[in-house]
């Protein structure tokens, strides 16, 4: 992550990005209006050995919230069967299903219906695991993975393992910010 000064918009601003183009996109997404035809991001040099990092308190708060949710969720998955995982308590539940192309997919709509449909445990566990994977991908990884590229597990054992894997990866990355 780099720091850039973005010129060519109404108010000179700073933005973070891996590239100058990302910094310009971030500045424009904030609602800034361009005074010139092409905004430009100029790197802001940082002191030697200086690393841009979030505030320790912010990381601690995020990690605590994540762990609180984890300690509530994980024990509830112990002993869960595949029948319970896929149980649909009401008609029209969102769940996981085998698509025509042979991939497992989760039901989803954007925008979500109002009221949103009830979801199976399979949908919820896989959705939380996929979100953890995507949080890691875009906060600590290369930021290229898309939802359509995910290979979703479709059993309670594999889904739980997938959830544990992505939770652990995100935890390790957050711990790295604390060091």
C-alpha cells in the first residue's frame, strides 16, 4: 500500500493504493469533482523504514470482534450432520446447490430481496467462510479473486474446515499487524 497526493480534483487530497490508478479511483469514489480533465496521483515519499499501518487499537478492536463471533459460532457447528446443514425450515430458503456447470453455488441476489429469504445453515456457514476469504484477499492478498471463482465446499465437514482455514488465515494476518 502506498500513499499518494491526488492533484487535478477540486480539493487536493491524499489516498492509499497499490498503484497511482487505484489512488485516483479512491479519490474520485469519495465524491471529489475534477477541475481538470485528468486527475493525477503523485507518490508521497515516506521516511526510510516507515511502514503504513493501521492504528494498533483499530486492529485490536477488529480482532476482538472477530474472535467474539468465532467463539460463539464454532462450538455450534460441532456434531452438525449434513442433513441439519442443508435443512430448509421454510419453503424458498437460500441454500447451496449444484449448478448446471457442475459447481456448487450459493443462492444470492443483488440487491437482496426485501424481506431477505431465510437461509440454511449451509448457506450461512459457507457465506461467512467466503466473506473471511474475500476480506483476507482484499485486505492482505492480491485483491483479484472474485465471488464467481470460489470453489465452495458442500458438506458440513468440508464447510467447517473451509471456515476454520479462512478464519485462521485472517487471524494470522491481523496478528501480523500487531507485531
